[in-house]
């Protein structure tokens, strides 16, 4: 009798909270199973509130569990991606090494000021006490040389 009277309301609450029919049915079944297992004598005036509160609490527990599970999955994905970051770091180290060994000192300074510190041509020219035209020439020659190097190194740059 308790099952017939309260099942629909409990199921609707669970469905509203979870959005999944199968999980909602499981939650309601668990609440009734717990009620039978405990054998608790409940008053008829508080029974409905007890059952709905039990459903709500179980739904919250399930949602929290799902959220933790998603966070764990994200952590696994991050761990899987981390080796790619080390590959990127290795490539960056190769780039820095190539610049340090193959470029004139002025070109190295201009590249660092432009791409590591984000300075504009005018600011670079002022810092290094050269003309903006010199900055432009060194950057364009350096970028062309880098592009040619990475093309020949088979990094997929066209």
C-alpha cells in the first residue's frame, strides 16, 4: 500500500533531479528496500516527507558521486595530455637552441624582445638603440630562416 501510494511522487522527484529514468527507478527501489530492511515503524503523517527526503538525499549523493567521477576522468585526461606538453617543451627547447646557435646576437635579442616580452617594433628599436627598419629586417629574416629550418625538419610547417 505504501509503495502504490508514494511511488509516483518519489519517481517524479528523482526524475526531475537526475533526468534519467533508469537511475530514478533505482533510487526509488533503493529507498523502499532500505525501508523494508530497517523495518522502521513510521508514522503515516511523516511517511511521505521521509520518503521524499530519502529520495532527494540519494539523488544528491548520486550526483556528487557522478561529479567526482567526472573530475577523476578529467584528471586522467590531463595525465594523458601531459606527455604532449613535454613534447612541446622539447620542441621549444630545440627552437631556443637553434636561435642561440644559428642567429646573430642582434637577431636573438630582437626575437626575444618581440616574442618573449611582447614589445612592439618601436619599443625594441628604442631598447636596442637601432632603427625600426633594422628591427623589421632582422625579424623578417629570422622568421624566414626559422620557417625554412622547420620545413626541412619535417614539423609540418608549410
